[in-house]
C-alpha cells in the first residue's frame, strides 16, 4: 500500500451495481444520477449533467466553450472513443491580422481569443449516437435550473467580484448579466438565466417538431449553429471591446465559422502500462503527456513510484517535466511525432535525464532532424496579467492555479463516460445578451509565430489542456477519471492513477491523498509564463518529504493542506459488475453518488 492510504476517508467509498456519477458540482452529479434512476444510460446522464454544469459553474465553463471526452459503449467495451468538442480558429483569425493590431500574443480574454464554440454540438452528437432519451427530456433539468435559479457558489461570486470593474467600465452586457448596483452577487444568491433558458426551449421545440429522436437532435444541432448562435456571435462581436492586453478590438468570428463546425469522435492515443490500456486524446490536446510520463516511469518498481515519498515524487516530477517540454515544442493540431516520442529507444534515452537533482532546464526531445522551434521562456514576474485574463480562478500562490469542470458516469450496462467541459467562463469575453452566455478563449493557447507547430491558423484547433482519462484492462473499461486544472490536469491525475493501479488505494483514498504539480512548463494560458524547477505541494505531504524535495533543488511552494486538484472518478469491475465512485472534497463542491 502506498503512503497516505487510510481507512478513514473524507467521504465514504461508494459501491454498488446500478450506476455511479461523480462531478465537480453536486447538482450535476444529482442530475446524472436522476437520469440513471429514470432508465437513461450513461450517455443520456452525462449530457443532461453537462448542460446543468454550464449553469451552476459559470465561472468555469459555459455553452460558448469547448469540451473533450472519452467514452466506451457496452456493446464494444474494448473500443474507447474520443468525443471531440474543440472548435477551431475562425477563418479571420490570422497571424497577419493579429499582428496588424500590434499584438505579440493572443490575448487571454476577449473575442479575439475565441475559438468556434464546440461543447454543445459535441454533447448533442453523443446524445444522438449513444443516448436513448429525446432532447426535451435531457434538457429539462437545465431549463429548470436556468428558469428557477440556483445558488451562486462562493467561488463564482468571487470571480465576478474580481472582474466587476472590467464589467462596469468595458463590458456593459456582462455587468447587466452579473452585477447588481455595480456589485457581485453574494454567495448563495439565486441566479437565473432566462436568455439561455429561452435558447434551450427553442432547441427543444425544433427537436420535437422533427420526425424521430435522432432527426430531432440533428435539427437542434443545425438550429444551434445556423439560426441561434452563429448570427448572434457575428452581430455582437463586430463591435470593438476590451481585451486582456488593454486594447479594444472587434472579434473575427462569423456566422459561417459557427455553422461549419461539427463535433466528431475519433480513436484515442493509447499505451500499455502495467497490464492496463491508458486512453487519452491525441496530441491536439495535452493528454499524451500522461502517456509519455507513464512510459518514462514504467522502468521503475512499484515502490519507487509512491507519490507520497520524496523519491517517488521526485521521479514523477522529473518525468512530467520532460513530457511537458515535448508538449510545448511538438503538440499541435497537425502532424505530431508521438510514436517516436513514445518509442522504446527514445524513452530509454530520455529516462537517463532523470537524475537525483531537480532539473531547471527546458529539455524537449531531440528527434532526428532536430526541433526547429522553441517557445519563449518568460517568467511570471516579468509580465502583468489584466483582469479577466488567462484561465479562471488563477491564484499566484499556486493553491488554485487553473480550473474548469469535470464529470464521470458509469451505468449498470457498462457504458462509461469521462468528460471535461470548459471555456466560455463568465470572465472570458463579454456576455452576448440574446444568448445569455459568452464565448471561450482557447485561442490563447496558440502562438503568433509561423514557426511554431501550434501557431494560430484559421480552421486549426488550438492545443487544448482538457484531458479526461479512460483505463481498460483485458479489453474492458475499468476507470474513468479526470480533473479541472489547466496545465495541472494530467499532473494531478498521474499520482491518482498510480495510487489506483499500483498502490492499492480505493477511488476515494486516491482522491483524498495529498498531491502536487510542477510549474516547470510554458503556461498554456496567457501570458504564457514558466517557473523553472517550481513545485506546488499540499502541506499534508509532510515536512520531511518537503525538506527532501528542497534539498534536491526543487523550489517548493506550500499550497495548504487541501488545495490542489478537483479529481473525480468512477470504476467498474467487468467480472462482477461491481461499481464504485469518488469525488473531490476540496472546496466542498464536488460529489459522487450511486448505488
């Protein structure tokens, strides 16, 4: 048993055989479980929960954002699929145009940072192809929340307060949506969204008017893109508005950009690790850093990878730093040499770089032909981020660096879903009044440099940080997990996964255990800084371990006892049908439910 495993957990280890749901908000978990109890499958449940999540965590995700998911259907348990809801750059999003505005980077907030919204189309695709319920049944939960209201979270209230001046001075539509007499709503205030409720009712009316369930969902998808969102976006963002760099510019997204996008499913990137198949998105997302890290760690004995010891943490950190460097140089929506990066010869050479001291160097793989581009290495104290900039709920202390939303569902038949919705958070761009939501800012993950594989290019997806995980054993799905957290998503999942697969931890034990992450990478969010050899840890790891890490050259920041990660997961034993689930206790917001 790895360190920090105790019989006493913050929540009970949920077990059962009917169905399990876990998410970053109790209302979403309750919605998912309600759908299962009423006969829906895991896909019906996940879609219903996701639309509720748009409303109850508006500072972390929204309908104008993006999502990635992984799922396995019971009829083909050995075939995991990626649900791709990451929209591309609009046709007018060119480096030349952004440079002509005097920009050196894509701003972290404002319409110029918006990729085409992809989350809603992806969820509707999943419902059409894998669900059983009609759209009206699925959206009923979110419509009720939007019309009747929900208590605003303390974190959401704080997010509004942080950008209140921006809203008042520059984003009047957001001020009208979120401020009362210039002030943020107090925690617990009941918040409604009648504009978005009306949008969802339009979708259900279109769907109900079609002939059949699948045709109705397709009709709603067309209406969403062609009749509702696309025209509203083009009208609204044709006017200049304030961006994170302090400049005022119109957006470039058109109705045609929105109409032309369609979500897809695709095969995942996978590796074998200790007899398990680990499935992630392709390298258009950051998911393969988990695959690279685990491949680097495969050589070590189980006991050498205990994420509660200084030795184990050091090895995990150094492996993650190497994988993150490759992400920052190679990953993009294009040709990525992932097979070479995961090849036995390359991994053996990279593993030699894991020494006894913490590295402070930027060390991407040197592949045949050499790498032709390096990202700028800018320290955080060299830039000043403006209000609304970058990722949501960022705190320089490291305690809340990076956030979004997550949900996991498994049903009695063996269908399993893990999904990470994000983008379109309330502080990312001005609210579009007729829609009741704003657009996301994923284009900030591109570079205004033609030499970069991840350069801003029309029609090309930005490299997303969204990174759910699916684990299979003997051709059967056994774990769906994930977390919010921007650049930290895979970093927090790796220790959890090691505890589950190697350490003998239950789902809740692995979530409760103290965790850590490195800041030794180029940030994916504006202003794209890095902090070499930096490590953020939860204090519960212990003074002795922290001192040992510091003696090895790691620059440690203590985040507090319960500060890092918002992990959740569901599990299934294919032999018995036994299910379990766990959710993050940090912040008293995420919950699991099931029976």
